[in-house]
């Protein structure tokens, strides 16, 4: 219901702003820009879905091998102590446990192409437990909010963009981004736990969070001693090594179980094709709404308004240059990436705004895109508190990024 109102708001606000701009300027350009955005966004939504088809078929095929080979079940048992606490409605050794674990692991390594198919696989498995097929369950919401909070250990793509745009030390944003995204993930976990009445002070949850905190501190200490070239090399090496190891492990498990590995892969790949086709309407809808809102200039009015409010209150407004990235991030991954690059080009890669836009970009994932794709893949229309909790994580991530940006770079 919340997404319904948000989508209507995007479209109607865009139309009103474009019409007012057209009357004020005496030009049809604002109306043309919004109309073109509808066609361009619809095309983009289809192209993204089409591009996902091959990746989904590949990874769901591999997952089917792992499922029949018993590896996914083994992973479910591995994460069961913690996952059973934050996903209490999912049976202890259910296959969804393993799929969710693999999805989160891929996200932490920055492997988006692998994470999305694994996440969609988890959603289909969670949907099997859903008594109301059009309504999001508690485990689905927890899973998606943890996804939208976007915990990434090494933001390699952002560091690559910084290097391309002439940053003296592209990896200087590594530590601040890691801190910001950790706060966002923690906020998302707390928000959903409050909504679902999950007790976070259980021993297993506290120990797991402590372990994750120590892992992040360890990564920070390790990477702080490496050069930018070494950071890029080791992060890419570790991510790809682990990914290829998982594929090899799944194949070996299939051989040990004496299953027909090729047929298992084909079976899973067919599921991937069906999923990719199923998400097209949902993805087109959300991208059209976002595209119209952005093309109308409504986003610019919001940024200017925020700047005036903070200036009136006597606060420093140097962060405003990074706000377009922050506001676009929950709406569109490619849009926020474009805003980040534009900020670095306009202000300089090593400027405060240039660095801050990178922090904001890396603090969370794209909430509305993830909700549209993941829920759309299983036909969920009633999202309950998923949108609100996801936006809470986004807000905390952006706020933390700004505060940390002032601490490190201002």
C-alpha cells in the first residue's frame, strides 16, 4: 500500500511540476522531457530484465545443482542458529536459509550479478511458506531490508570510479563507506525487529553482531595497510576466488551424490528464465515513476528546499552538493551512480562533495528497485512495513555518511 501511494506521488508530482514549468517558461520542453522519460524508463526496465535473464538462468542453474547435491542444506544448518532468531517463522533447515546466506555473502563481497539471482531464489523459497501469496511475510521483509541496507565489505566499483576521475587516493573512502553501510544495516535490522517484536538481546544475535563487528574492524585494519592497487587486487581476487570455489563445490557435491549435474543445471536455468520474465511489469512501473519524477525537475526543488532550511537554521550546507546522490539512491542505482560521477566531475574527485557523494552511494542499496524486483518475482503486492523499514535504513545510512564525511574530510 505504501509503495502504491509513493508511485502515484512520483507520477502526479512530476506531471504537475512539468506543467507549471511549461506555463512559466512558455516552452513545451518540460512536458517533452517527462514524456520522453516514460518511454526511456520503460525501455530501461525491459532491458534490465532482459539482461538479468542470462545471469538468473546461470545462477539458479548452479543453485539447483547445490540444492540437489546437499550443499545448500548444509549451509542452512551452518547459519541456522542466527537466522532462526531473526527469521523465527522459517523452519530451521529450510532451503531458504542457505539461499539467503549466499545472497548476503555475495552482497558483502560486492558481487551484484551473483547476489540478485540468489536473492530471488530465496524469495521463491520463502513464498512457499507464505499462507497469503499476495502479502509479504515477516521473513521476506527482514530479508529484503537487510538487502536494501547494502552491507558491502569492499566497495570496489566506487574506488574504480574515483581512480578514473583522477582521485589522488581512490581508496580513501573505503573506511568511511564501511562504517556508514554498517550503521545502515544495523538500523534496518533494528527497525524490522521492532516492527516484528524480535528480541535482539538474545545471546546468539549479540554474539553474531559482535563477530560481524570484529570482522569489519579486521578488514579495516588490514586494508588500511595496503596501497590502492593492492586493495583493488586483493578484493577482486578474494571475491572471484570464493565465487569460483562455490561453483566447484556445487559441481563436486553433485558428482558425489551421483546426480545428473547437467540436467539439474537446465532445470534451474528454466526457473531463472521464468523469474526474469515475471519481474518486467514491476520493474517498468517503478522505473517509469522515478524517471518522470527526476525529469520533471522535482528532485532539484527538493534539494534547494533542504539547502534553504539548513541555511536558515544556521547549519553548514557544504553537504548539499551530495544530496542528489542521497535522494536518488533509494530510487535508482544507475541514477545515483550518475549523480555521484557528476558530483566528482563538478566539484573534483578529492573535494568534500566528491568524497561525500561516494560515501552516500556506498552506504545503502537501491530500496525501491530491490522491492520491485524481489517482491515482483513472487507476485507480492502488499508489502506491509517493508518500505518504511527500508527507508529508515536509507535515512540512517545517508545521515551516517554525511556525519562521517564531515569527520574524515571536512
